[in-house]
């Protein structure tokens, strides 16, 4: 897959931005970066779009910049010249799409029916925009419409918000989601960039869905592990379940039979998408330990980070 598309999939969320004044572009881009989301789709709904893309491309090289609501070939040329790395259109205009395909310009055209899906596939396009997502029928339509087509993914946009973001992203055909609630035009025009940062962090938190799974406790041998698990069971009325390498006392305590990572043990954290979580942690300078990866049916289910907290290793788990 195209590297830019891979990056969009890792990020999972594309802020769809309408800017009235080009001077707001730089503080907006910084607000998104401060919020941990290095991507923006600048829509050609205003005359400030082209200049905004130029400013962001020059001043914020870490920001992945796309152009949205692109309706004409002329707008494609302006967007690409300004530094846009991807093009998004609300509908499927064959002239615009063909121009982009012929000139190796990444485009995700908008569609909401099977005929348009086949038009995209015929042109070798593997990721498209599902628009307007909610007004067209939402996830039920997406599920039924996409069922015959295994080689395509969607970026739903239109009506996406905190209440339905994770539902969309949990669908295996969804590559990412586009949304504007964290970058509302009134927030930009009023200069409320701190609120944009806050809303962006909130969106990432909801999307990744980090939560406590269990506490791992290191013991020296099997006997001590069983004794610790039985003590926890006795104190808190927890069921004991013994495995090959550890003993669980209820779902919250895992006692390791032989010392493993972490001075004291590990903290297990669940996430909605382990691959996306790894990508976001990487942006924070935190890597994982590949040798600790555990898979099931060919899919990554668990992995340790290269960080400890108070003597506890940190263990990511896929929900």
C-alpha cells in the first residue's frame, strides 16, 4: 500500500479543516501536533485553502497535509503545487480521478454506492472516502455495500463524532475516519487553538481506548506463584485459574511462575487497536520489544513496551 495511505491508516483519524484566513493555518497545525495528531485535510471550501497548505507545508514538515473538497483538475494542480500529499473529493468525478491516477497523485474519491466502488477498483484505487457516511446509511450501508468487494477500504466522513468513531473503526473495511468536530470553523476563527488541542487529545484517547487489564506479579517459582494466587483468592473471593507460565486470581491478577520482564512484574493495558497504539506510542519515542510479540490466528494480540513504570513492565493487549 502507498506509504501515505499506510500513515493515514495508522493515525486512524483525519481532521477535515475549513480555514477562512490563511494566517490561522500555522496555529491550527501546531494545535493538531500538540494534540498528537500530525495530519490535516484542508478543504477547498474557502479561498484560503491553497495558501494554508503552502504555509503548513513550509513551516510544519511533520504534518501530513491533504487537500479536501477538490472538485476540479485546476484545484488538484493548485493543491499539489502548494504541497498537498493527498487529494480528497466529495464525489466521484471521473475527470478529476483519472487526472490524479494518470499523474500518480494519491486521491481518495467520495462514493456511497457499489457502482462507484467498481469505478474506483477499475482505476486501481484501493482506499476511498465513504461520504456522506451517516446520511447515506452509516455502518449498515457500509457493511452491506462493501461485502462483495474484498480489495477496498473506506474512510467514512460526514457525521462522524466521538459517539460513533470507535464503531466505525472497529469495522475491518474501515481504513480511517474523517471528522471535523475537533477543528470546527468557529474554534479556528476565534483563535481557540487550546480547545482544538484538547479535543484532539480526547479523540485519540477515545479511538485508542486504553484501559487497565490486569496486574502481573513476578514470583520466583511455581510454588510461590500458586501461594500468592491462592492468597488473593482467599482475600477477595477470586477464582484461581492456572496456566502454563502463570496463575490468574480473578481477571485482575496474574502471578508469573518464573520471573519475567519488570522488576516486580507487569501492567497489562488493553487497546482498541494494538497496531495503531504502537504507532502512536512510536510518535512519543516509545518502541516495543518484538521478541515478546504474541499472535493468534496470525494477528498480533500482545506485546511489551521497552518502558517500565515503578519497576513494572508494560504489556499491551488487543481488546
